[in-house]
């Protein structure tokens, strides 16, 4: 398993995609954003989106319940307390994962690669944990802090 650093162009593209989605589409700027030394694959809500093409893999985004509600409510133009239907929370969180990977895909394709994305899946729990079965993979890991909680973003490329 290789964890990439902040100097890697793919890590920078992933960070730019996350910032674009949060600042432009959700209206939230993180208090801090950094490259993580390890993937954050556990949270109250986990969104995952698989992809294939030049390389295959998975984009995983995790958050605590409070942050997920703030994010999704903003995206859906609602107040967090109005977000009572789990289907709305699932739809909103899945769309965030889709937009982040879509933003990264633009960079990936500009580098001469191909990428086809599947449909996002969202799981709820206290906490939900995603375990990577492969030891041979490249990881791009980000950790972002917001007032409502922390967000983990992990991009896994299979080797």
C-alpha cells in the first residue's frame, strides 16, 4: 500500500475537487484541510463510488452525522433539522461523492487517462467502516475539519 503526499499531482487534484464542491456547491469552506497519513474509512455515514478505466478503484467519503446533515441540507437548500428522511440524506451524500470524484475525473482525463464511474452507495451506522481488501493499492487520503465535524476523503487505486 502506498500513501501519496501533498506534492503528488493526483493528491492536489483531489483536494481541489473537494474544495470546489464544498465551496461552490455546498457553501462550506473547511477550517483546515490536509493530506492524511492513513485513510479515514469509518464514520456515521460513508459514501462510496467505484470507477474503472485506465485504473480501477474506489472513492470513499466519510463524515459524522452532524456534518453530513449540514452538508446535505445546504446542498438540498434545506435546514439540517428539516432533513428527517434518511433517503434525502443518502441522496445528498451520494451526490457529494459523485461531484468530488467527477471533479477528480476531469484532472485524470486531462492526464490522458479514462474513467467510468458507477453509481454511489451510501451506508449509515455508528460507525460504518470500509476495509480495503487489497494490500497492493495506491491511496490518496485527505482529512478536512469543519465546525460540524470531520470529513475523510480517500481515493483508492487498485494495482
